[in-house]
């Protein structure tokens, strides 16, 4: 096995606007507020593809489409928000496009996207065995960002 590690990155700036609230906060963050979120993904592999690329940037268009679907002109609602029914009602009334998430905030969204890319997107893309997403950053503003990092799970086979 080669010792080289190849990394490539992809950044999407200001997808949105998206609104959410951090209902557990003791500050004004418990109120609905919005951002144009930015996302940064880092991919890693030890073997380049037939074109000598770690990740085909053009092949990430469906990922950008999912980001726009989930976060553009959308109200994020946390699954455990005590006002969940009222917020979901805005969607029923056609007053908001709703995306239900486990947790709002940059940390929760970074975790969600990290799991999605590694368990769904790369599998559907046909690259799950060669490429791994090692880092997802979600940025609310120029000064507020959180990330989820990880490594490819170890397999039982020896390489």
C-alpha cells in the first residue's frame, strides 16, 4: 500500500438564506434568526482515480444540489424543539420551506453532513471504497464556524 495521502477540498459559500433557532440557548439565539451558510469539505484518499484526481469537483454538483435543497430559503427545525409542531405548521401553511434536522447550529449541521457524505453520497457516487470525507465545516458568519472531523473506519482486512 502506498504511503501517500491525497487531499482535495470543496467550498460552497453563502448557501441560503436559512433560518433556525437554538431553543436551548439562554440568549437571543433562542429566537428565529438567519444566515447564508458556507460549507467546506475535505476529502482524502491513498489512490487517485483514472484521471489522477482525489475527488472529481464536477462530480460534487449533486452535493451542492442537496445543500441548496436543505438550506436555501429554508427554516430548520430541530427534532427535539418544544415548539416543533408550531414551526412545522408554518410549512403546512406554505409560509416556510421546512427541513427537519436532529440538531440545529453549526456543530449539528456539520455532524449531519459528515455522516451523509460518508454513508450516502460517496456510496451513491461509487467512491465509498476509495475516498473518505475527513472534515466538514459549517460557517454561519466570517467569525462563527464549527466542524466535524474523522478518519475512515478501519476495516477487518489487512491492506
